[in-house]
């Protein structure tokens, strides 16, 4: 199990012990770890700190080349440990409890002045995403990436692809699909249909906002967004002027990267899926 988000430098040693104990107690039951009845013990050089007698107390046996120290005693010194085994009281956590995220690798290649190609890799499978016959200023797939990333649309086009969705025209290139992948793809596409429609409307709206520089007149941008989302029932959080500024800045930055890209070269991006339990907190 990997825990993230705790910075050890923010806490004292005693506080870190309390944190460790609190987390461990959520997983299992405390048991003694050795014959001394210790539940938690630091692995450090006690001998260096003036506790040489404590080191010698456990397993010090006379040898021709000095004293033999048991594995327990060696953990109290700076001596190297011999090969040994440890008892395990915690077996595992169920897989469903883990914070698993799918990482989608996105490769958008400039084919010529007017065409592009998008290939994604997900769970060891490569898929080609259908593109428009004529490329707009910014490829549609990149536009979706910018808008969905900055507005945290976890169930838009790229979020759906990360969750296993496959859309009409997507072409399998290589790799072995997981069992029931086709059923999952259909289910995800259907479940996210309203969110996909919302993402499409937002991309079209922001394309107009950027082209006309409406972000410089917040009232105009707000009016266009309000009209675009008039029939979207599930949006729980309004798009703020700060959101508009962030999306437009990211759009123009992506546009600059694309404009500088030579024919035959590609932009490589990553989209990370959101755990199912966190999706209820999305927009």
C-alpha cells in the first residue's frame, strides 16, 4: 500500500510515530514485534548514541573474530544485516480499496498543414482516434484535452477514454484487450453521454471565445458559456472568470506548441483517470 500526501518534514519524530500508529490501527490490530514486547521500534544505531550495552545484550556470542550479533542486535547498530525473514501480520488490502488510476498516453502527430493523427495507449492497448478531415487551428483532440483538464471534466472525452470507453471510428492498432473490455467500453460511453455532450459544447464555446478574444470582456464570455450550457442539467459548479482565464491561456499555449510543430512530429500528453469514488465531487 502506498500512502501519499503526508510530508514527514512537517512533523516531529513523536508526531510521526503517532501518525504511523493511527494509520496502522485502521488496517489491523497491534501485536508485539519481539520478545521485549515492543509494538514499534526505531531502526537506528543505538551504539553510536552511547547504548552499546543494549546492542550487546541481544545475541552477543563469542567468536574467533569477535562477537556474533543476532539480527535483532544488528538492527540496533550500524552493522550489516544477515539474510533473514520477518513475520507478517498484515496480509493485504482488497484491490478495490486501492487508489488505482489509468494513465492514457496521447500522441497527436502533424501529418501535414491540414491533417493530424491521434493515437492513444491505454492498459497496453493502442487505439487510433478518428480526426476531422480538415484540421482547425488547434486539433480537436488537443482542444478537448485543454478544456477538460483545466475545468477538471473527469467524464468528458479523455476521462471516458481513460475509463475504457471506445467511440465510433476508433481503430484498434495493437495490444490485447482485458476481459469484458468491449462491454465496459459500451457501458462507459452510455453512462457518460451527458458529460460528453457537455464537454463538446464547452470546447466549441471556448474555441469561439479564444478566436474572438472574448476573455478580455468577461461579461461576453460568461454570456456565451451560459447559453452553451443552458440545457446541461448536471453542472453543479459555475465556471468562474478565473476558470475562463486559465482555459484560454492554456488553449493559446497549446496552440503555440502546435504551430511550432514540424510535419511528422508529435505532441505527447498524459491523461490520468480519477478513482470512481472521487467522481461524485467533480463538476
